[in-house]
C-alpha cells in the first residue's frame, strides 16, 4: 500500500473556507477581547466597580452558554452554512447594540444579546472544519483560524483603542460591525452548502439528539477538558488593562503597544504550532506550552511598576505558552465526536466553554479589589496562582482526551484495513 504524504495539501476552495472562517473568528474574538483593553475606560466612564464589570464580561459568556445548549439539538439538522449565517447575523445586531449602549444596564443587555448569537458561531465553525478537513490538515487549519486571536491584537484592539481614545469607546464596536457585515456578504455569496452530515441522522427529535450527545461517556471527557481550559483562560483577561494601568504604570494611551507586539508574536508562533501539531504528538506540545504558561503567569501577575518594553516582552512570552495550548487542545477535542454528532458536540462544548469562562470572570471579580478608580488592582497575584493550578489540572484532562483520540484513530485504521482486505479477497471467492 502506498504511503500517504505527511502533509496533505489544501484545495483552492479549502483555502477560501479557511480565510472566511478566520475573518469570522476575527470579528467574534475581537468583540469579546475588546472589553478587556476597554475595561479601564468603561469602569471610569460608567462609574462601575470591578465586580460590575465582571458581570458585563460574564453576561456574554452565560448567554452564549445557554444558547449553545438550546442550539445543540438542532445543530446537526440544518445546512451548516445556513446555521452559521443565522447566528452571525444575530451577532452583528448584538454588537451594534453594544455600540449604542450608554449605561451599565443597556451595555449588560447588549452583551447578553451578542452572546446569545456569538457564542454558537465558534462551535459551528469547528464542525465545518472537522467536516471539510482531514485530521492531518487540521493543525494548519487551527493554526490559521486561531491566528484571528492574534490578528485581533495586532489590528483590531490597537485600532479599537485608538478610536476609543480619539473619539469614544462606542466607535470600537461600530468598527467590528462594519468588518462583520463585509465578511457576512462574502459568506452568503461564495460558501457552498455543507450538508453531508444530514444523511447520517438517526435520532427522532432534537431533544433526543441533544440527550444522546450529552450522555455519551466518551464525549464527556472532552466536555470536562474544555471547561477546565476555559476556567484557566478567562480568569486573567477581564482586568488585564486595569492591572497594566493602575499597577504596572502603563499609561492608557500606550496600552495598544502591548497588544500590538503581543499579537505580532502570536502571528509568528501560531503557524509554527499548527505545523508541529500535524507532525508531533499534540498532547506533548500542549504539555510543554502549559508548563511555559504557568511560569509566565506567575511572573506576570507579580510584577509592579515596569518599563513598557519589559511589559511587552513578558506579554509576548506569556502568549507563546497560551497559543501553544490552544491549537493542540482544539485539534484533539474536535477529533472526539462522530460526524453525525459534531454539531451537537461542538455546541455543547462551546456552551461549557462560555459558561466556564463566565464563572471564572465572576470569580475573578470577587477576588480582585480596587479601592478607588485609580487605585491598584489588589490580589491579582492570587489570580495568577489559581490559574496556574487550573492549568495543571488541564494537563491531566487533556491527556485523557488524547488517549480517547488515539483509541478512536486505531479503531478507524483497523476498520480501514479490514475493508481493504475484504475487497482484495472478493474476486478470489467469486
């Protein structure tokens, strides 16, 4: 039998799909990420406390989690393109409402609306990736898609911060709406229907399909791993800009440099991690990245007044560890479900991710404290220790995911060999 190449090339259409999904992910990630650098501005302009700001952040996560659960039963019963279009349109409307919000209450309501739609988009995108790309292609796909996280820091956040300081914070959300509308038009016009999974459905109702997916013991391993990853990932984010301004001594007008250079480093490292994930054991990459992340989290959350250049360097090193965890964990998790369950699995998985992130944001808001608007953020170092512990727990759960995927791959290989042997023997029997 001819040996398959180590790297499977992409078709022209696959490259187009990667680009569309990357831009969609860019707008969704930017919408979520922009709150952290705007945090200090929002808390001061709206006169809200850290705990209230944590509710603004977590409201998106909780509403996204609820909508993901509600959508899970239907996620495998529709053309994935149409499903993506529906939720992306709702996300654009919600982001527009964020732009016109002028009080804590209206911003909170707008974030809830945005989360109801935006929280499902990532799960649909992951299902599309798993449907259209082979396992040995997904490292490069995930590396490119996850670059949207870095691109939001290189382009989106610095531009958004500039607009917020030049005019006001509302303009940052209008910028996201403008980009998202352009991407949505391209998606409607050029993306083909994605319907192969519709031929494999067997459950009679959406509720039965949801229950079937949620009760699957193998899938539950992935759900737990995702929840733990989210708890560790979201806890530092809400108060990142407030910590830099009030503790580290970085002026609000220079915060964008931190995100810019951190994003550039992420753009460099993400494709490298993606290619390595197609060649090297994914769990090993995740473990190395996790150990590096723990070291940098502890260092970063314990710094005091620090020069801008050193803060930038520490951020770049920290995100090297974070990015090294994101790509392999995404690949392994998406490899767990069967095609007929992928939409439901991704929806439930995304819901747990969002809700876990919301819980961690609320916990962070309860741990940190700020005496006045300009006082240092207290107990940020404690957050660092909590995150480090959670990362250690994540290593164990992702090891279990890795073992599940290896077992599944072995079964698929054995089935393929069995079919090949059966086909070769048929002429002799006839």
